[in-house]
C-alpha cells in the first residue's frame, strides 16, 4: 500500500472512531454507572471499616476457604504489615477493584463459557477472540477505551476485565465439556431438560475446573493493577507508577510486595477451596 | 401384549447417513460401507418385538450394535430410518417436550459404568428421576429410601458413590431405575463391569426383583451365561444385524448360523435348562412309563444342575411341581439324556 494511502486509512479510522465516541461516549458511560456506583461504595466501605475488622474478615475468609491455621495467620500478618508500612488505603482500593472485576468476570464469563460448551461452532468463534484478549498488548486497547470513556475508574475496570476474563470462560467451557458422557446420558434417560441437566449435573461437576478459572482471573486482574493505574484507577499501582518515573526503589518495592502478598493470599484461599471441593465430592479419583 | 416394537430400524453413523442408506438397504456389508464411504453401520434392518413383562436379552460381541440398539428405545440415539413403538406410541413422532415426559414416565435406564452422579449422595442419586419431575423433597426421599432398602443398601444413603464398591454402585443404579416406577427398564451391560461373584449376586437380585415387579426389561450383555440366566427371549446381534431371536433353549439347541454356534459351543447345559422345559405331561407319562417308588420332587423353575445329582445315579421318577406343589409333569431318564446330548431336542 502507498504511504499516503496508508496515512489516509489510519486517519479515516481515527476520525471514524472519534465521531463514534463523541456520539455514543456519554451513553456508554452512563451504561456503566451502576458499576461505578458499586465500585465507589465498596471502596468507601472498605476504607470506613476499622482495620481490625477487615483483618478479622480476611482471616475468616482464609479459614473458610482453606481450613488451615497457617494461611489464616499468614494473611493476618501480611495485612498488618501492609498497614504498618502505610499502604492500607491503596491496598483497600486495589481489593475493591479486584473484587468488582472478579464478580463482573464471573457474571459475564460463566454464561459465555456455558454457551461455548453447548456448540462447537460457538466455541470456534469465541476461542480466537479469547486468544486476542489475552495476547494483544494492553496498551493497545487502552487507547479506544480512553477515547470512549476518558480517564477514570470505569475505563480502568474494563481494561482489567478484558485481560482477566478469558481464563474463567475457557475453563468453564472445558469443565462442562469434560463431564462424563455416560453421566449425561443418565440425565437424558431420566428426562432432564437441558436446563436441568446444566444446573443439576454439568455445572456442579465442573465447579472445581470453573474455580481454577476464577483463581486465574483474580491473578490476572492483580497483574493488571499497575497498568490500570495509568488511566486513573486508584490503588497499589499508583505509587508504583510514581516509583518508576522518579526512580524510588523502596516505594516501588514495598508496593510491589504488597501486590504479591495479596496475590498469594487470594490464590491460596481460592485454590485450597477448589481442592476441598473436589475431595468432598470425590471427583479426583475418577 | 406387545410392549416394544422395532420395525426395520437402520442406524448409520457419519455425516451423510441418509445418502448411504440405500446402499445398506441393498445389502452391502458393514466393511464395504466403511471402506467405500467412511460411514459406520450401527444397526442394519433390525425388527423385533418385546412382550410385556418379559426380560429380553440382546447379546453380541462388542461393536455388534447392541448398545446402539438399546439407545434407540428411549431415543438417546435417533435411527436413520425405521419405526419404534413403545406401548403403541410411535416414539419417532414425539416432540422435545413429549420425549422428555416419555423418558420420565415410561422407562428408566441402568448403565455399564453406572452413570452415577459423583457429586450427589446415594439417596440424591436414587431420587434423581423424581427430582427432575419436580416432586417435593420429602416424597422423593421417601420413595428413594424404599428403593434403597429394596436393593439392600440401607445405611449407605448419605455416602457418595465413590465411597462404595462397584457392586454397591450398581445397586444404586438399579435403585435409581426402580425409583421412577416405570414399566420398562433398559439395562446396558449393567453387570459387565462387576467381578464374577458380585455379578452372579446381582443377577439373582434382579431375578428376585423381577419375579415380584414383572417389568419389561431390555438387557444388553456380551456374556452368554448371563443372557441364558436372565432372558425369557434372547436376540443375537452381529455387525448390526439381528441374526437370531429365540428362547434360551432355542438358541442353544438350534443356533441359526456359525456366529451363534460359536457362541453356544461351550455352554454348560445343566446350568441353563429348566425342569419345565424338558418335562413330559402327566398323561404322556402315565401311558408310557412305570412310576418308580423312588420319587424326587423338583420345582418347575429349577435348573438341571440343581437336581441332577439326586436322580442320575439310581432309577428315580422325577416329579415336576409348581409353586403350589401340584404335579405339572415328569422327567424320565430319556428326557434327561437327550437334553444333555442331542442338539436337536424337540420341544
């Protein structure tokens, strides 16, 4: 293609998208308002709650998930250290966005995964999209999101979700497809409707796999925190960004370690929970 | 009464089954079809009738199409062509909703690898057929407990399937099939995955249950002894074709072709032939034979092996009696010896 033509093409695309965002940007933004409302509320709640209560809640969650005193003690100590080193507020902001993002990914991802498992054609259409979402450099999709929604919490949340959504979709699809064929024949032969089959057998049996997907989604969302902070998401990413531009080694290191601590705590709790789910149901011996 | 009827059922597996059908109808063999078109013939012109209250055993080696056949009866598999009637209803004409109702109320199924739900307890598994019918929890648990007791699993109702042995798991499968109280039971190699002792136990349990319940059972197996023990009628499948249908004795005494002959070659007849099959009527006996003072009473349902030791070594008269104790007929040494030696026993 000629250089001038190429320039024209790029210009045309840019102009087109700009027009699109000028026309529909506000509508799209207001569509995401409930999400923003929920995110802001959660963040305020987390910040307003006295720290001992937050630590207690984390400890209880750790116990419910893993039944391991070590993990409970480890999580409590990690959160105390985070508070001691003055990163409490940023951590709460990060926890809030990760929570909202995970809920959103589960709400969107599991239905998509179910649809994919139902038909090979849907699977073939959606898989390349998932591949793209995971491999395309995140800065590339930050541009259109910024043009549409500007800087703020919602565009950050969407950016995080784009990156974090694929695992839960993939593993839901995989989990449901892996359910034993004879078990499904049993459902059919007793006259279960497709919906009954899904809710009584397919989803319960694939829960451990789906849970592995949720775990991955949380991990990937945490990994996106720094990039999301570039477009206005508060949290542990902000001081890291400052540390990069000003070469503050200690600041970067401390906040980085706080992210690692969060990641390890979330990972262990969800993983142990997933494992216990399998042991109880006795699927792993199959 | 005819319970299940299949008319000229063909099943061809592959992308273009309808196009291949005329070839199969013209009589091309399974190998030819596979070689020329890549399609697999599952069933080749199968027609059969199953009477109410009988156990129909469908036997064949693996790949002969027996599992495909049983799945046509509740339409887990749709035929390429042919008609299937259950209690007079043309199953092929049922829409989705009616098919679901049909499966819920007309028949239940037992699977080779049990097909239990690993995330549900025994009682939840047994109650599954009632759960999908949206029957309330109390009622379905009550029914499920009755069936769990019927198969002798009380005390295990809150265990998960993989905490149980294979035999116990299949009892759960059996209880689940009984719980919906359907008239027809489909059993797909139900006992094939069990070890021989437990298999024999399960066969006995099924016979006991059947003598009370009088369901119509379609039983799939590759084991001749099992089919002879359980079946009122046996159908033998080879490469998707039904090569012979008959009573166990028919099959043993008059095998239709070499395939069936190979099957029945090593059969132990004393284990299969029942007293009532070889007895002669009292009138016939009295006109021809002298009654020996040394008499033995045997039940009409007992197998030769059960009374052979008592009667073979000394001259005896064998009286065959029914459940009430009335004499139904006699067995003489002539009958005994012909049943054990000749292959063309006249019935």
